[in-house]
C-alpha cells in the first residue's frame, strides 16, 4: 500500500537524519571538550565528553537520545525492583510479627484461661458471693478474655495482610487464592467471636445489675419497716 511505502520512506529518512545530526553533534562536543581541557574547565570537558558519547551511540543506532532512553529504562527497572523488594520486606515483617504473637499466645493463653475460668466460676456463685463481687469477677474475666481475643485478632490480620500483599505482587495460583480466602474468613470469624463475647457479657451484666437493683430495693424496704 502507498501509506506503508510512505511510512517506510519516512523511517529511513528519520534514521539518516538522526545519525547525521548525531555525528555533527559528536564532532562538535568532542571539539568543545578539547577546548575546555585547555581552558582548565575539566568539569565542563567531562560533561561534553559524556554528551559526545551519547550522541555517538545515537549515530550508531539511529535512535535519538538513545543513551538517556536506555538510562531511563534501566532506572525504571531498578525502581520497580526496589519497590517490590520493599513490599516483600513488609510482607516478611508481617509474617514474623504474626508468628511471634502466636508463640507468645501459647504461653499467655495457658495462664489466662485458668484465671478466666476461676473468675467465671466466682461470678456464678450466687449463694457464696455478693452480687457486687460477682459483677466485678465477670468484668475481670471479660477483660482477660478480650486481651486474648485482641492478640489473636492482630495475628490473624497480619497473616491475612501478608497473604493478600504477596498475591498482589506476583501471579497467584489457585492454592494462593484459597489461602487468601481462608485468611480473610478467619479474620471475619474472629471479629464475630469478639462481638459474641461482648453480647454475652452484656446479657450477664444485665442479669447481675437487676439482681443488685432488687437487693437494694429490698434493703430499703426492710430499713423503712
């Protein structure tokens, strides 16, 4: 087609023009560099020599500003590698923090679960413990349980975020996507577990508060009589 022939002719013309201009520039820049050496402008001479080398590459390739284009391409590649390295570092940090939290929780859970059980038992001993003391025992048990739940949630969130970030960084297999879905579901389940514990506490607190209120009215009545 005529357009294809025309485009090919323009390409040849551009290549010849770029190379011819590059040769002229190279000669000029090298001459300028020699002149600056005699003038003791060594910094300027080095700059001209760099530019001359760049234009020489342009003359050989027929591509205008080839040196800077190649530099930009390399710089872009390096920047991308640095960005990915930083992301990977963040992913590793999350995994390490999650692993440490889970290790710490093994010991902490073994200690706190016993205390929580004792406090909940005390909160149920209506015949032996006053309503006010049972209420405080219930609050203390809930505080310890929430402490465990918060740390468990933090570990699960760190693991989830690490998996999501890793899948976004590279091609994900079906197994990777399954692991991501499971990690997200685990966090959601943990959030529900915390909410359930809070609702249970509220129900128990309502019962004890009613008991305290009833006891107070009964004592006031007895005093009045």
